[in-house]
C-alpha cells in the first residue's frame, strides 16, 4: 500500500505542480502586460520595470490560491486517464485495488491539497498582496477606496464615532482622517480632522496637523469651539487590520482578520454580509480540492484510445472553469438574495460534491 501511495502521490503532485506553474506563468504574463501601461506614469523616479516585475511576482500567490482547485482537478484527471490508457490502473485493480481503497487513497492526498490551499490563502496570499499594494502605493502615492475613502463606525461608552480614512500611504499610515463624534442621542458633539494618523501602542490613534471643532448644545448660545494642534490622541479599538480591511479587498484578507472585522461591524450595527460571505468562502474554498480529487477518480475506470486523453483533460479544464464561474455567480446572487452566508459559500462545493459522488457511483460502483 505504501508503494501504491508513493506512485499515486508522486505522479499527482508533479502533475498538479506543473499545471499550476503553467497557469501562474500565463497570469504572470497577463499581469505584466497590464502593468507595462503604468511604467513611468508616476514621476521620473517612479514605477520602473523592476518594480513592475516585483509587483506582478507578489501577486502570484493570490493566483495560486484561486487556481488550485482547477489545477488539482486537471492534474489528477491527467494522471488517472494516463493510468487507464496505459492499463496500469487495470493491473492495480486486478492486484486488489478496490474502488473504496482507491477513493481513500485519493482523499488522503486531497487533505494535503486542502491544507496547502488554506495555508496559501490565509497566510501567504494576504501578506504578498498587501506588500504588493504598499509597493505600488510608493509610486502612486496612496491606497484608497473610491473618492470618499473608507468609512468605519465604533461605539464607545459615552458616544458613537464615525471615522473616514481617505487613504493609506506606503508605510501603512492613514491620510486625510476625519472623526465625527455623536452623543447617545445622536447629536454631533465634535469633528476632528487630521492630515495624517498612525496607530499607537495602547489602542489609540495619533493624529497630526489636527483641526478639531466641538459643538456645545447644552447652553442657550450653542457655542462652537475650534482649535488647531500639532497632534491629538484618540483612544479607539479600531486596529490596523480593520482599517486595511475597509480599504483593501476583503477576499485578500485572512480568516482571522475577517472574523475580527465581522465582529467589529456587528458590534457597531453595520452590515457585514459581504464579509461574512468572504469568511465562509475562506472556510469552504480549500475543501473544494477534496471534491476535485473525487471528481477525477472515475476517469481511471474509463477505456481510452490512443490520443483521446486530451479530450478528457480538456473536459477537466472546462469543469474547473465552470466551478470558478459558479462560485463567483452564486456568491453575488446569494448576497443580492440575502441567503445565509455559509450556505452561499458552501453551495458550489455541495453541487460539485453531488456530481462527483454521482459519477463515482455510476462509473465505478455500478459499472
């Protein structure tokens, strides 16, 4: 059994690695061609060819994460079809390799792919993507969301706060920060504007070049006081990860960061459905590698003529692409329809699990 696993795992890991490398190289070329338009756009000492190459390279882990279920499917289909074409799998079957033992062997390999996909998507890809965005912001000047920046809310003991962060600079510091303070009755108490802000060491923000306006409504004159200062300390539990979550794309965040940000949004009465869907996608997406491995197993039980293996590999490519399309379409549809986030994220995997088990039952067990 150890020899069988060594044969299967060696062939499949090699095939998946080569397919992944080919797809990543293709996306690297597309990204690089797109970045050529930005070379030299941000000043004389700005975005050059080496920076563009580094930026595109840092985007590669995100592509690996997105492509792994497809490449696992294509790689395992290729190996299973080649085993069937060369009659190696037939010899293994006559030697005692039953369908359930073959399925258990492939599922064990699928668990390895699941762990690898989770590690890439939860640790390597977010870190590389954030580094890439900060690298590009050194030449663009800042990272921002639209024209109004990112908005956050926080409830504290004596009032509520609405915070607007215009952008992030290359060091991760905030630019054009506005803090609106409301009392428990909903009246505006103060407005604080800072040209820049950085995160303190004790759950606070340190604003610089501050223009602060306070509104006093408990007197007949309704006084307005305005003051300028070089710095201002604002105590808050809004962390750097939460600001980055509001400014950067949620699908590039790690699972723990998404979970913490969802808790922050719910505690402050904000809609968190988009981030909940992304959280559950982070949970279920690596498990799709298991589904793809099961979907590839029936190809070992087919009878191939010489040259027909390419047709089945092409079918595997189409099945992988359809999975990605279905995953994106159902994610947007579930958000619009208000479906449960976990169900929206798990539905593509459930559909393909049903298809793979049906194919396994019909082609392997019955035939």
